[in-house]
């Protein structure tokens, strides 16, 4: 994403990447990718969740999907957020798949700003 094409124009705050202890993607079966956002403490978790910055609409825009295909689940006990989307392109391990484990798909989330 180009520097001037931030997903939240004119947004201010801290990057999700800088707030999270873990920000990763991985397969959730051959047809889905899941993102784990694990935050260091309850206060940071509440900040991210209460900001409402992570929405299905934003994730859909970042990954060129319909918002209805995005699932966001929060797990307060673990200070974690899980986002699941369908894989685009070949299924995991199929010919032409460039990321068999789904481990390279979290990059668009890095620069989301959390107020």
C-alpha cells in the first residue's frame, strides 16, 4: 500500500503492529486465512476493541473482499482478536499457491492506526 493510501485517511494514533505482541496470519484450513492480534495487556486490548478501528468493512477493503466474508472475534481472556477471511486465489498447496501456510498475509494490517 502506498504511503498516501492509508486505509484510514487522516487517522491518528499508533500502528496496530506497534501495539500488538503478536500480529500474524496462518491457514485456517485450505480455504480460509486467519489473523491473530494478541495484545500485551487488558488496557491495550480494550483500547483496540473500543476504538472500533478493526471493522469488517476496513478488512474487506484491505483484502478486496465483501464485508460479509470477514469474521472478527474477540477473546478478552487472552487479550486477543481473531479475524478470518476466505483465501483468494488457489487453495492452500494447490498449483500456483505462493503462500502455502498463509503466513505472509498479515502485512496490510500492520499500518492500521488505533486512536
